[in-house]
């Protein structure tokens, strides 16, 4: 918004020309979202305590989690508010991809809000029925993907899939549109649910989310930036994305909002993000993977989320077939708790794994 409102005055006030540079707006987007979230969480926490919007703990979960019963939840609302306001202030709004990102993020947030509200109202961990949750997540995701595929995102679409660690000139298959849409839909909905499953310990989900958003910030900036006649995207063997640097502004706002939330969500948490935050953030990361053309690389970058989701699928599948458990408890982070690991140890070690995966994802660019 600042870009469109203030830049016309740049001819009279040369200092305003700084808004032309995405690098400046990236920094300001992160700072704005961080300040908004840090400042707004204390009154939100007090308000949630007054209305008794507290976490409902699953009865079959680890015993150590029973003390978290009643901790304010739905803190993801403020993450989304800080992210949205910061993006609207600092991003170029003539790029439809920004609006699609906000559509997916806020749309998934609404689904999560309904889920959280039902849990709180009925004092149950059931929430929104699974079939309806998947229906709305799937519908919102499909609309966003179709807008992208049929060139309503203001960034060029291609069904080419770039393989991690493989030079693009050697192998980068171009998929039929229908197959690409199906795979993109699975990626988007799958990432959203995987982040939601990971959100089971204090700060566990938001840490890797910040890492992923930071990596996408770098990838989008590289893909959308040229220095004279030099194109970093071409040099690194990735697809050039016109307007990619504006996606970095969204990523920066996500990083800032995430750090602000982590200030209050770190162990012992004063507030939880709830499904309103987890589903929305997962949707945002999934859409960023599509827009930056790193669909397969996101499996590596989001390896922690992927393993958490797979642990649940394996546990359910094997228990139905044999009546036995593969893990002591699923998702995977509860397995380590049952092994006797203190919660902070599980959280920090999972963060370390996430950072390692993020660095490996960036290193794959040079290996191409």
C-alpha cells in the first residue's frame, strides 16, 4: 500500500525512492509484523483468559500435557492479523499472487477458527468434522491453484517440475496440467495438515515455520531479482519469476509475525496458536512452494512436517492391521516424550533438524 500511495511523491521527496527497493520493504515488513505481534499479544492473552478460550487437552495424550489445560489458544488469529497488515502495507498489491497467498492463508485460518471454536464451546478435542475440514481446505486450495494455473496470479505459470540436486538442463519434466493440479493440491492440503499435526508442543510448529519462510524469502528474492544483465535464477538453474521479490515481502511478514508469536509461545507457552494458526501457516508455506516452483524441494525443506504426518499415517495404518503400535504415541514428538525426553529437548532438537533441512535445501541450488 505504501508503494502505491507514497511513491508518486518520490519526485518531490527523493528519500521516498527507497520504497522502490524490495530489499527495504522486506526488512520493513518483517519489522512491522514483529512489532505488531509482540505489542498485541499481552492484551489478547488477557482477553482470552477472561472469555476462558483455553486449550482442550486430548485425554489420550502425554500426562505432562494435562497441566496445559486452559492455556489460552487461538493465538494464530494475531499471527494472521500481523501478517496480513504488514503484507498490505509493504507489498506491491498489483501482483495478484499476493492476494492469492492471502486468500489461502486467511481462508485456511477461517476453517481453523471454526475448528478451534467448536473445541472450546463443546469442551472437546473433536472440533470440526474431519470430512468438512478436508472439504473446505480442499476447495479453497483448488480455487487458488486454478487461479495460478490459468494465469490470474500475475506471475508466469509452468507445469515444469524442477528436481532437487539435479541440473535443470538434464531433467526437469513438464507435467500434463491435470496431473500438476492434482499434485499441487496434495502438496497444499498436505502441508497445511502436516503443520497442524506438528503443533503439539510449545513452539514446536512455529520454529520450523519461521525457518521455511526464511528459505522461501531467499528463494523468491533470487528468482525475482536481476542485477543488470545478470540473472541469479538462471545462474542457479531455477525458474525466473517476475515479481518474485514481492513474494519475499510476504515471507518477511510471516517471519516477523512468527517470531513475535514465538516470544509468547516458547516453553512454557503463554498462548497456543490453535488450528486457526497451524492450518493457515501450512497453507501459506504450501502456496509459496508452488509460486516459487520448488514443489519437490519443499518435501526436503518441510521434512520435519512430513515425518510428523507420516508417523500418524503409519501408526493408524499399522494399528488397524495388527492392533500394535509402531510408535509409543503419534505424532512423532509424543513418541520422544514417552521415551522420557523433556519437552524443551524435543522442541530444540526438532528446531535444529529444521534448520539443517533449510540449509540443505539452499545448498541444493549450488549442487544443480
